[in-house]
């Protein structure tokens, strides 16, 4: 059993193995705190994300399990890579990933981006989305702060905690408002991978202009400023609205004519404007896909069909509809961690200190940690 050390960071206890030293806070989210650290085993700098109280409620346990499964399954150059995972004696879960120097949100706040950087960043975002979507996964929360970048301008998409199966029936209140696709606000139930392309389009516009394109104060204002640019939703889009209240709201909106993109974005590269308009199409059925966008002339300097892989298989979402108690999610989580470290379940007791059974897990007080296989 590995030794653990306790540190207080931003008033939060970080309980990590002695393998990781020099912890420094780098970010705080709704579901956890992220610190940078030095990995003494590899000599590399890493990011350690603490998932706080993952077993305090079934919904949190399921969310953590989903993110872990996705990080294990999605292996791509433009997706953040999981290098280690452990559970502390306090039963907090820690994800360890490669450390990238900044994120796109911070970068956009610090400086305007030149054309070649915008092209390269957008290309990598779409390259990652092509892979994710081919696995049958929708990210659902794509935004600049979830786009990590290193000093070589390598880009990786992170934070798959809200990711979902590509399914016609979906819950509506997801994604940060500025980057939320109109079909999420309109239908609240039916959407697909096109919502990620819309988010990427919003990020693209923000890279071009240095500020958010649709900075809505609430979801009503958000939809209103979208219609100020794109015009009133076409009838075939309105026909897809499921909610009577939403339908009434849309029909009562003042009629708006679309603003030509070459007028709204005058001074920008014409090819950039053309691609942006295709990514920000109101009707998701007519919106360009990530794969199609990669072939657009604007991205020609980087496009290489032989180096834009798809997932080898669809992600296994069989757990997604399960309504399980915390103890069951806990057992499933432990099993995934053991699998990540190539530990046979018959050797579980050597790593957890107790068999994997729900009642016994409630009494578990020792830390879980497995060294990666060399």
C-alpha cells in the first residue's frame, strides 16, 4: 500500500501518494480542484484533478464513473490522456493527466490570435471532435476553458464529465450558455453531435474577434442574440420543438432577418467566414460535421485525411441508463481502476485491502493506489 501525504490547497485537502510532489493550484471547477505536480516516477509535470466526494450521491458517483470510462476509452492526440488514477484514504478520487501550460480561455484573455494559430487550434478541435463523434459520444460542454494548450501549440480537449451517448432523447440544460446550441434551448430533448460543432463555431468566432459571440445573460437573452445574427428560426426548425412553452416563446419573438456573415464579420478571411457560417447554421441537420469541416479550404494548411483517425469502436454506453446505489457505482469504479492498472480482480484484496463488496466498502479506510505497469 502506497503512502499518502495531506496538503491544504485553497482550503481543500489534497491527499496524494508520495509519488507526486510540488503541488500547485491551477484551477477550480464545480466538481473538483486541479493542481499541477511533479511525478517522481516519470520526471514529468502532471495535472491532478481531485473529484470531491464522488460517493456522496448516486448522481455524482455516476458522473465520475462516466468520466473515468471515457478517459480510458478515448485515445487520441487531441483528447486529454489519463496517466494515473487513485482513491485516497478519504475516498476522494484523483485523476492524473498530462499537464498543458494553459487553456484557450486564458490565452484569449492575454492576446489576440494570429491567423495561423486560429487555423491550427480550430483544426485540432475538429480533429478531436471527429474522433469523439465517431465513438458515438457528444462532449456537450465544449468551451475555451476545456481546451488545453501547451507551449508547442498542441491542443487537447478535456472535461468529459457531461459527455453523453448520441441519443435522440437528451436532457436540455447542459453546456455553458455562451456556447450552447440553439436546438438545446429549442427542443430540450432531441439533439446530436451537431451541438459540439456549434460550440466549436462559437469558439472559432471568439478566436477571430477576441470576445464571445453570443454572451447571453440568461437562456432567453441567449436565444434572442442568436436570432439577431441568424434571423428567426426557419419553419422546419420550429416544427421540431417539443415543448409547448418553448414553442409559444419562439412564436412570440419579433421577426428577425439574418445578418449576412460577410457583413457581420467584415474584415475577416472570406474562407474563415464561410466555414464559420456553416458551423453556426440554425438547423443542426444542415450544419457541417466535424469531419466535413476538416476538409474546408480554410483548414487546408493542416488537413491530412490519413492522419485524422476515427475511434476503433463505439463507446460502450450500456451503464448510462442504470439507476444504481452509490455502493454499486463504487464497486464498478474500483473495478475500472484495477483494469486501468492491469490488476486482475483476483488480486483485488492486495490493492484495496478488502474484497469488493458493498457492505465492506462502507468500512474501507485505506487508500487505493496501483502503480502503472512498466
